[in-house]
C-alpha cells in the first residue's frame, strides 16, 4: 500500500493544526509527513504517522541539489496515492508533483495550485485545523465534530519524567500552577504585562514560564518579580513535547497568539489567548474545551496584519497596551472556574 504524503513546512503552530488531517488520513492507510526539523520534533511518537521526513528549508530553498535529494528519498517509497498540500507554496506543489503522487490536493487559493490535481475551497471563516482537515474530505462532507479537529500530540515517558523532575524542584507534583507563554516571533503580538500578571497570580499558584531561548530575558524578569521557589522557568530548556507535557499539567495557560496556544489545544489545557494585531477570526484561536480570548474590540486599526508586524504601524500599540493585567486576570478566573450552568 503506497499511502498518503502530507506536506507541511510552515510554522510550528500550523504543524500542530495539521494533526487532525493526519489522523483522518490514517484511518484509510499509511501516512508519511514531510516537515521541517522543528515540525518533526513535535510529531514524534505520533501513532498516525508511518514516516516523518525532515525537510530543512534553510538548506533546501534555493538549493536544487538538496531539493532533488529530498525528491529521490520520497520516490524511493513508491509513488504515493495522494499528496496533501497543507503548506501551499509553489515549491511544495512542485515537490509533490516530482514524487509521482497520483493526486495532489490543496487549497484553490494557494500559490502552488497550478500543480494540484484537486483544488479545495479555502474557507476563511473556519478554524485552520478544520480547513486543513477538509483537504481529506469531499465537498459534500458533513461538518466535523470538535473531536475530529482537535490537535494531537504524544509526549513520551522520558519527557513526562523530565517534567516530573522539574515540578519537584521547590514544590510537589500536585501543587497547582498556571503556565505563562509571554513570547512570540512577532513583536506586536507580545502582551507587555506578563510580569504584573504573574504578581497577581503568585498568591494562589506557582507560575511556569514556557518559551524558547529568545524569551529568556522576560522569563528572568518574571522570576525576579516573585518569591524564590514560586516560578518554574522552563524557557529554552525543554524539548517541544516536554513543553507540551508541562502545559498539559497546568491549571490553565495564558498565551499570546503563538505556538504554545496550539500546544495547549492539543493537551486539553484551559486556555486564555491574548490577541493584539490579529484576531481569532483568522482561524487560529484556541481549541481546548475551556478557553477564552482577549482582544480590544472596536479599535478601527485592528486587525492590522495576518501575522502581526514587529512594530505598530501607527506607533500607539493600543491593541495590547490597553488590555490591563486586571482584565486578563479576571478572564483567567472564569477559564479556571467556569460558571456553573443554572
């Protein structure tokens, strides 16, 4: 059985949101996935995947020899029955075509659509996990139920042990904590009041800080603002799936519109996402059963960008500055302790 190939070489969050598509295809036969090395790390242990194929864009884009080596590796597995273009660049479409895949399925809006045999409508009003899942379905398929578009991640026993050891430092495994993810690759997406929020939450919870090495400075500031032993600084020290495991144990997470939100969706962690220059209507909001989003409604310049510029185009950055720590803390309380239906 030749199986299917999923091509997803975009941002980490997009890779996580592709896992419902992978799960759907796995019901029909073997699935291989082509991703960046970072994407490969987050897809480890996934039982729905036969082979994870690493595709280093930094070494491949613009390098014809490296691209051909990737194609040769894929063609050695026999032509795929179908390739699903979860990332829609022309280069990805060309790569799928060169593998000999009999069908190449992607969005009608993608730049690589000229290489597709089947074009699927891109529905702007749907969550991106649903949009990606729809690549595997016919146009007349029923809408998915929430479980079908829930992302899936699979931390290993070793990663769970790493988190156990981290939580035992200065506390116990059972002590409740709230995760904070203050970082983002996009400057205007970084809400500026995480230190003040951590102070407000510190009386009731330990604080776990999630992020990459680039978030080290803000993590140190949060740590310095709270009493010793109250902070679990996991920034830059945990592998991706261990970070997901840590998030999965939190009472809740407060995050910007960035990858930790999608890690939380996959782990079912109650989520409060802070949106500034972007909005949930773009299709990248939280999918955890208990979630809320914060954003400054009624601001004429919002949203200003699909991703979020590094600096506010109008210089005032009101979309983030006017979301107070008090407001975010009140929303978080509702996420952690939702009102009981009458």
